[in-house]
C-alpha cells in the first residue's frame, strides 16, 4: 500500500512539473510570437520581389550585417557611446527632476517659479532647442547630453510632483503626531509612498533619453547608433540602415527590461511587485 501511495505521489509530482513546464513554454512563446511573425513576414516580403533590395533588404542580410558589426566591435563602440549619452542624461534627469519636483511640492516660491515652465515646456517638442544647443555648445557630447536632459526631465518632474501631492494626508498627520521630524517625514513616509509614481516617471524618461540620443547623433553626426545609421544612409547602404534600426530596438528593449527589473527590486515591498501582470 505504501509503495502504491509513493508511486501515486511521484506521478502527481511529475505531472505537476510537466504542467508547469508546458505553461512556461506557452507563456514564453506567446510573448515572442508577434516578433517571430514580424520577422517571418519581413523575410518573405523582402524575397517576394515586391520591393527592391535597396527599399527593403531581407532580414537574413540585415542579420549578417549585425553579426559583422558585433564581430568587428563596431556595434559595441556605437552602442556604448549612445548608451553613455543616454544614461548620463538620464541620471541628470533622475536627480534633477526628483529634486525640482520635491521643491515644487514643499516650497511655494519653487512652485511659483517652475510651474509655468513645466506647463509650457511639457507639451512642446523640446528637440526644437537642438539648433540653439549646437550654437552654444557645439557638436560635442556635452551638447547631446544637454538636449537629452532638456527633453527628458519633464516627465520626472511631473511624476514627482503628482506622486508627492498624492501621498495620503493621514500618513503625514500620523507621523507628525508620533513626533517625526521633517527629515524623517520625507525619508520614511513621503518618498516611500511616492516612489511607485516616481519610478513610473523614470520609466517614461529612460526610453525618451535613448530616443533623443539617437536623434541628436543623427543630426550632429559622429559615432553612435544614430550617427552610424546616417553614415550608411549617405552611402545608400540600406542594409546598414535597417541593421541600425534593429540594433537600436535591441538596445532599447534591454534598457526598458532592465529598468523594469530595477523597479520590481526597489518596490519589492509594494503590492505591484506581487501582481502577476508585472511578472
């Protein structure tokens, strides 16, 4: 009887493990199905003769170009420079945006000074300042980082202000009644409660930093993913242009995925970290 029971338990455990593996397989496949479908459609359309090779090179040719860039080190050089500019701008946006947002939430003069600037600047395309930045700072890295900061800091400021203003008053009153100082109130109550929305603003800002970095490289030239694409475009190398698009997509996906993992790690205490939809 004991052997029968052990055999039954082992069979149920094996069946449960197989079911988990099957679920993981179908979950993973469902997440990449659209990408696979797009890749297959791209390859078939390129080889159908509907477009010339110049208009739409095949995915296989583009993949060969990407592999050559990786083996030759060109990809790492260009991606490294683009990431350096994007991340440098992002860290400035993160620190400056949070500090300005905190000041606007707690200081009447700061709110009076910055609120009109945020209201006017948020909806406008800040890339329009690029010619001014070039005139003032030239076409060096500092100008590219500056235009990134100008463009990507607004979501961080707005998210910080909204997050801090949305902290429940009961939490603040309770902390004050228990004798919390202003510093303790800020570091132990306000910032932890506002951190999910602040992280959302940072998640919006990060891909924006990458986008502006690529655009700035396209317009200013030099090394980087955007500059390499424009260089290939000048020589009518469509394979290199499409390879640059794929490379930018890969770098962008890795950035966004890393930021998502950092968010879950920092907000491990928050309810959304346990939400299955964020897995």
